[in-house]
C-alpha cells in the first residue's frame, strides 16, 4: 500500500469555535470612551467654575455688606479686604489715608462709633473698587 492511500482515522475535522473577541473589544472601547467623556466633562466644569469666580468680586461683596454699627468689625474687614483690593494708585492712596483713621477702632475693648469722615472714606473706597472691577 502506498502511504498516501492509508486513511488516517484519529484526526478529526475542525470544529467551529465561537469567537466573541470583537464584541469584547467593542465593549471595552465603548466603556473607555464613556469614561474619557465623563472625565473630560468633569474637568471642563471644574475649570469653568474656577475660571469664572473672581475673588475680588467676593471681597467687594463682603465690603458692601459691612455693618457700620459694629465699628470694630467694620475696621478689621475694611483693612483686610481693602489691602487686597487696592491695586491701582488711587485706591492705594485712599486706603493709606483710611488706615490711620481705622486704627482707633481696632485693638481696643470698647470703641466709639464710626465717625462720618471715616464712613465717607470707606464708601469712597468701595465705590472706586466697584468702578475698577
């Protein structure tokens, strides 16, 4: 017998194997795109929120809400936020004239009420800061 004519009996025909690797790849790709989109939206919103908030506007709001009936607190707030808001020459000049007037309302237990001159300086500074922003 010729070796090419000998039947081989132990080799079986190929069996089809279900291949789902393309579906797994598509699912992984979809999850990756969704995670990337969620992260991008999160970062964009956070950046936009931080970019739009100007601390100077908040400082000016706090100065607008000063209670002139409490002169000690008003003096401390005006000193703190006034120094932060005094960016140009005119506001620095007004603040340099205002700070010595505020000294008598700080560092004491009992303080007198704010006089009209000091209130005018404070309001002038606040108005100048509003115009600058």
